[in-house]
């Protein structure tokens, strides 16, 4: 799990630009909106100092992993019900992580 998150973090920079357009699909329009909302929550945590550099890197890496997973799932031109469920579950987990890390009393100095 840790290795997967580290790999996602390393590849984050290269995939961030393509993740937004890959998530914009008429088959699952809520995923793109949710991705943007979570990115805004992360950015707000940075501005307020609630997130440390390491926490930010981890959360953005998670979002990049979700974007890559969505692109792989859409490679055949459609999202199945199971694939949509899996993406929503990944976003739910990421949302919990954002909340938990923003409220863990660690701050950027």
C-alpha cells in the first residue's frame, strides 16, 4: 500500500494535467466535479497551514492515482457499474483521508 502511494506520488506531476480532462465524462459526471472539489479542499488546507508538505504530497498522489484508475477504466469507452462503484469508493476513502489529515493537529510551520 505504501509503495503504491509512493509510486502514485512520483507520477503525480506528470498526470495532473491530464487527470482533469480524463475525469470529465458524460457517463460519470459526478466524478469530475468531486475530483475538483477535493483538489480545492487540499489547496485550502495548504493555504491555512492545516496540511504539512508530506500530507499534501500524499493526498495529491491519491488523487492522481484515482485519475489514472479512471483513465484505465474508461479505456474501453465506457464505465461499468462496478467500475463506477470502485471509483466512488476510492474517492470516499480519499475524502476521509483529506478530512483526517486536515484535522490531525499537525500544522505547517
